[in-house]
């Protein structure tokens, strides 16, 4: 999959992201760093990806097990106050509507922690190669 991020104008920090056949997404920086705050910032998208991945993973597991999961909610609370010191903390609260069994709820929480994005940011070596387009 290819994602193309392009600045919208030379004066602001707002970016347009194109992801193949999906609708355009927008990214902006908060006003404190010179953006307009007109769209989620890159941190928001990282946090969103983790919450969505956990919810999707739990839903897929419940579906395979034929458990009566009606709805999943993942609330992500960010504490980036120590990010510059190497600590970026995300507290995620999961809600599983339709599942009353405590063991099933605990299993869904355990499975949610195994989602691909959680593993990428906690246990994978991520290699990023940035090049200049000629």
C-alpha cells in the first residue's frame, strides 16, 4: 500500500494524505507548534491506529468464537508529557458490550493486546528509510 502525504500550502502545516482508493485524510499540527489544528495531528493517528486495531482484533476473535459481542469501544488516553524524555504513555480502556462472562471479557482484553499495531510499537524492530526524490 502506498500513502502519499502532500502539504496543502506553503504557509500552513496542513497535509493531505491519499491512501489508494480511500477518501482523503487530513493531518495538521496543533497551534502551539505553528499549525492551525484543523485536523488530527500525527500523534492522534498513531493513537487512533492502536485503538482501532485493538477493537478490530477483539471483534475478529469474538466472531470466530461465536461469542455474543455486540459492540467494542476502545478509549485511548495519551500522556505525552514526557515524550521528549523517551516515554509516550497510552492508557486504553476497552469495553465489550454483549459479553457478560468474565472469562470471555478477560480473554478479549488479552487478545486485544496482541493486535498487530500493539506488537509493532512494543516488540518489533521498525526500520525507516527516508530518501530524497531526484
